[in-house]
């Protein structure tokens, strides 16, 4: 698990900046949105150039995900699938995402600025980046790029914006905490739904639980699964940790990063 984080570190400044800019887009005015469009347009062009230069090459990605596989609950990295693709595929997929974001922000250029619905908007952005990660996995992007993209690694930023936009909509502290809880439930429910289809249809992404044969859980102890028990694997490896543990983690982060964002928003 630590090795995966180390591989992600060089890419985090760019991916977390991209996440922040998408979250910030509704709040800034026309000048700010032009700068966001420029960022994503330049990123798209750079990725297209990388894709063209990588044409004719072949790349591989070992799709992995850390899980606690025994009673000590220490995560071990499970190999889910090895994806092989042409070298141009993942840069073009990423360029398409950046281009789409640029077009969306450009199209909203003259819309009034303001705070969107905190839980809904942040969950929508989290879902978009989760979708991008799944696409990059299926196109064999570098491991560091894959690990640097997704909702979980950007969770402190997401809950900070839940707080910031709650304050922007003049919500009190109690309403802000409710927004954090709603965001946590929405984000994890969407991820759980993605994981259901990934597992049942053998997508071969990090949300595909078919390779899990045993699992250590704080609620059910050490569990073993039959090869064809896809529903059981999905329930114990995804539903329980995502809808219980990760909702609690998200709410806890909301009490820290989200509260900081709420105070910042109150002062603007």
C-alpha cells in the first residue's frame, strides 16, 4: 500500500490541483473560469501530444487494490488484472476528460457565480474522478497516475469544499454537518454501485472483487468465499467498509477539513 502511495506522489500536485479547480469553478467569476478553461485546455493538448508520441508502443498495468485478508486486518495488495493497451490510449482518454471539463466550464462562463449545493456538487465531482480512474485503469495508464486519481485520495479537499459551499449558502454549523453526512453517504453509495457492476460483470478494475478469496473484517471476523460468490465478496469487501468505515472516515475529515472550509466561507 505504501508503495502505491509513493508512486502516486509525483502526480498528486497536478491531479489535486485539477480536482480543486473543478470544485472551485461554480464559485469564481468569468476571469477565474477562463483560467480554469486554460488549465484544462493546455492539459488536454499536452496529453494529446503524449498520446501521439506514444503511438505504436504497448503498455501494461497491474490493477491492484489493498485489502485486509486475515484477522490482523493488515492490508495486502491483491492483484486483480493485468491490462495491456496501446501507449496512446490512456493519454487520449485523459485528454478527452480534460477537454470535456474545459468545454463545460467554458459553457458556464456567463452563468452567475455562487455556491452550488454542497453535498450534491462535491459528490458529482467525486464520481467524475472515480469514472476517470476506472477508464484509465482499462487503458493501462501508469500506476502512479491511476493511484493519484480518485475520490478517496482527494477526500480532504472534497469535504473542505462541502464546508466552504455550506457557508456560501448561509448554512449554520448543524446544516453543514448534515451536508457532510449526506455527501459521505452519496459518494460511498455511488462507489458501491460502481463496484457492484464491476464485480458482477468482471470489469477488471480496482472495484472488481472477484479475486477476493478471504477477507478479514472487524464486524464478521475472517471470512472465506467460494469462487462464484460474487455477491458475498461485494458485500463484505465493499458495502460494509464503504458504507460504514468510509462514511465514518469522511465525516471525521469533515469535522476537521470541512470545518476549516466552513470558517473560510463564513469570512468571505
